[in-house]
C-alpha cells in the first residue's frame, strides 16, 4: 500500500513539542516521495548515502535542509560539503578533520554531531562514551575552524524493551549535559541531540531529544 506521506507528516508533527525538529529520512525513497513531503511543508530531510544525496540535492528545491545520517567515508565528504546542513555521524577525530578540510575548500563551516555508540548491538558505528570523552579531552578539535560540533547523535538498541531504550537515551542525554558543561559552556551552539526513529521517537523526546529522524513512519518501508 502506498504511504500517505502528507497525512503521516501532519500526524507526527502534531505530537511534537516545540523545539523538536522532525527530519524525514528519505533514504531509499525516490525524488517523487520527497516532493510529496516537501509539498506538505516538510523541509528537513535525512539521507545515508553521499552519492544518492548529491543526485537528490541537485534535483530538488534548494531550500531543503539536508542531514547526513549514515556512515560517512572520508572520500565521499566532497559530495555533500557544499550544501550539507548537519552531519550526524562523526565517529572519529580523523573524520572530523577531513570534514574540516572539505569545509575549508568550499568556504563553509559545517555543523556536525558526534555519533555515540550506546546500543548493545555490535554493528552500530560511533564513539563509546569514553572514546568520545577522550577525543574531546585532547582539545585537537578546537583548532578546526571549518567545523562546529553542535551536539550528539545516537541510535537505541533494536528491541521491544522500552525500559532499555529509555535507559539508553537517558545515558546519552547525561553524556550530552556533561560534555556541554565541560567543553561548551561558553558556546550556545552545542544544542542538538539527535535521537529517536519511527519506533522509539516518543521515548527519545521524553529523554530530551531535539531532532528525531523518521523514515518508515512517513514513507512506508524502504523500497531499496
Ligand atoms: C534509516 C535511519 C533512520 C530512520 O529509521 P526508521 O526506523 O525508518 O524511522 C533514522 N536514523 C538513522 C541513522 C537511519 O539510518
């Protein structure tokens, strides 16, 4: 069955507290589906493949805010550096340095989130909380003038156990507060916590998420 994209966006938007941004995750969905969401007023979209994103960005209206949410390879940054609104998936200092280099090339300061590995699954990317603390403690990122660290991103475990999901989101919010106090107390721009997907966004919002990333609940199952 075809998803009713407009109605889904309206239904989800109606439940969001002010200050929470809905990112429509359009990966694996065609340009036509994104246009339908755009015409319903949606402006923030998330993609997970740099080359797919480049094609969609060239085709679609220029007032879309594009979010990169997938695993990012250094050699693909150039495809998104000229226009990307926010990269959610920084998982090493080296990647941050490379984004900075590409940002300098195109004369932009690129907003980034540090991805935190909190789920119990082995397969998810990201810093462990301790790796993240250690990276920030080096202070090396402070010399990078073409990136700005805006906050953290995480994915909870893929489980029906809501208590566990809640604990995971809660732990990342505590880490967020700790890092903000320690490294960003003078910068109001450390303000973004990207947490929550179709199945768990209500819990994520309760635990302090500012940006939810919703794919299948808007567009239906991925079409590949
Ligand atoms: C695919 C994806 C989403 C959206 O997932 P849904 O369960 O379809 O809402 C959110 N975040 C990331 C990082 C993703 O890869």
